[in-house]
């Protein structure tokens, strides 16, 4: 197996002696690596927060933080980085102690150029192998429970194979599929397979105003705009070493599309109002329920950005194309919500199961999940059937309240019910479902439940659903 050692690797050289810094910088740049320098432990930590380094070469004796202390902090902050220590010839013992603490190797002063080259090459090869091994182990032992994806149908098995395959790389991935099919679940499972300890940062590109989204993603320098009272790191920095999940990518405003393209091209960006480049190692996984190809044709989405995001593609099929999964999903959600509401598990009659299998689930898995939550929350032994809603509309038409008694199966327990609580619970469920169906757009959701925007918002506040 050949291991590519390319300029993808960033190396940080930490030494308080300027001439050593410069010498290593020149040597390693010539070898084709990207090199940064820091003249002490604190500066190094600052850089490690912002940038992922495959390798950190640090002097042991430094005035602010010792190399060994720095090593400990690196293991905490950036466990995937390799560390090589620099030691004066006479103090190899400390270097050996460093290796016991987890440094990969050491190089001793005065330097022998060939030794440095070899140690660094080995350290980087070791880093790649270590990551590959860890990933492989997780992939081999990954069970459905670990991935959090329920489903045994053919389409779901194919999906899981794809997930395992794509999680071997850190190329951008585009996940498509209708609302509520489980796109985020898929993204999280890739994260699990890659490295569960690394950051997974979800961002909803549709729910945040343009300016805010820009400063959220890229961060800003103090004074960049009114209100920017101190420097702030963007989510690209927070996601360093892990995954940035850009949900509803189809709604990303044009100006931000240009900026995102640049980050994808060279993994480099600037905070707003700052002239320094920040380099990050972030895998971008994006998701959309829109027909993104059509958006591209109609010029609402940049073609070049689309190609960058769509390096790998995962399509999550709608629930109606994999109805075999319904019983498993039901079982899973019932368990989940009976734990949450501390109720006895409710049972589902085979009649209801059949009914559910006849239903089309426009809201996909989320709709099924909400349905079960509702049923468990109000302790109804019958799952409330979606047909109840449809039929009602067909028969009585919207706006009529007659016949609403058939909305729910009235399951009157012998000991009685707390009707006000029950009604609140039902109200909450409807508000939540309306928001889901309208992708969080409150104005539309209010209309859907026949409420004014004001009272809708009031209810959301009341139930702390904001
Ligand atoms: N296969 C699955 N196994 C278990 N839970 C699932 C599965 N698919 C979806 N869910 C659950 O359904 C809900 C919706 O899933 P998710 O948020 O991933 O959908 P989505 O495709 O991102 O939807 P949207 O387009 O509306 O953002 C979540 O609560 C998720 O946990
Ligand atoms: Mg989603």
C-alpha cells in the first residue's frame, strides 16, 4: 500500500528559538508540507484551536509552557495530531518520558537533516494508518444500534452499505430526500463511523437571516460591524477536524454560495473583517429536500458549488418505498417514547399496522415518529391514524368543527382523565406537527392550524417550543 504524503498535511513547528523555527520551516516547506510556526506553547494552543495539524513538532524547553505540558494539552484538544519533540542532545531522558506520555518520537539538537525527514515521514504515515485502523474497526463492528438507523428493507440495507463506503473518505457528501426521511440521521451515522469524538456541527441554512448566517459560519473580527465587540470563531472553526452539516443547502443565499465555494476549494477562509487566512480540516455534508439539479438549471443555485458539494451522493428513499420498515420503526419509537414519558409500552394491533402500511406518509419517518409520540404521550393504546385527518377534511371540509369528536379514539380510562392536561398535550402535538410540515415557517404553520400568527406565537412561547 502506498500512503500519499501530500501538501494536505499541515505541520506546526513550536520553538522559542527563532532560528530553529525558520530552519525547520524552510526544510519542511521544501519537502512539500504546509508549515506554520509558533514561538511558544500558548501561541501554539491558539493555532491548534483554529487549525488541524497532522503533526506538531515542539521543543521541550520553552519559557511559557513546557513541551511535555503542551503535549498533554494537545492530546486533550487535538487527539488526532501526532507530536514529535525536539530535545537538546544532553536531555534525551525527558524526550523518552515524552514518548511514554504519547509523543510519537523525538529529534535531537543539533539536527541531522535526514533524521528529521525520516521521523516526520514516519509520524505522518503512522497518523494515517492509525486513523484508517480506527475507522475500519468501527466500520466492521458497527451495528444498526450504533448507527441509529432503523430499517431492514432492501433500500435501507443498500443505504447502509453506501454509508459505510462513503465514510472512508472525507470528500463532500450531498444527501437528498424528502422532508423527514432521515437525512440528518444519515449524516450523523457517517460522523459516528468517521470519528464520534470529533465535532459534528449542524447548521440550518434556511432558518437564519443571511448576515447572521455569514457571521455564524465564518466568524468575525472585533469591530467588523456594529455589535462585533469581540473576536468570534465561526462554525467552520468549531467543526475543525470533524463535520459541518449544512442542512437545507438549497436555501443558501447566493453571496454565501460564493464564499462556501472558496472554502471547499482550498479549505481556507477569513473571519469577517479579518485579513488572515484560516485553514481548517472540515468535511462538508450538505442536505436538501429540494430538487437541487432543477435549482441549478434555473440558476438559483451555483453550478460550480453544486459540483463541489455533490462529490458523493446519498439519496434517502421515502418511507412509502420501504414500508417493510414500518413495524421496526414503530417498535423503536414506542420504546423511545415510553421511556421518555415513563409509561407502560403501548401495543399496536395488527389492524392498525395494516392501516399504517396503507398510508403514504408524506411526512415520512418524522410523521410516523410524531404519531407515536402523540399516542404514547396521551397514553392511547391506539395509534392515531393519519386517515382520521384526511377523512375528516374530505367529509366536512376545512373550517367546520362538527364531527371533531371522531378525531381521536376516545380512550376513557376507568380512573378518569385530566382533561386540561390532555388538551394541552394534544395542542402541543398539533403545533409541533404544523411546524414540521411547514419546515418551521411559523406564518404558514399558524395558517395550517387555523390560528392567527400572534396566538400561534403566544402558544409556542407558552409551551416553550421556540
Ligand atoms: N431510519 C431511521 N431510524 C430511526 N429514526 C429515524 C430514521 N429516519 C428518520 N428518523 C427520525 O425521524 C426524524 C426525522 O429525521 P431527520 O431529521 O434525519 O430527517 P430529515 O430528512 O433531515 O428531514 P428534513 O428534510 O425535514 O430536515 C428524526 O427524529 C429521526 O430521528
Ligand atoms: Mg433535516
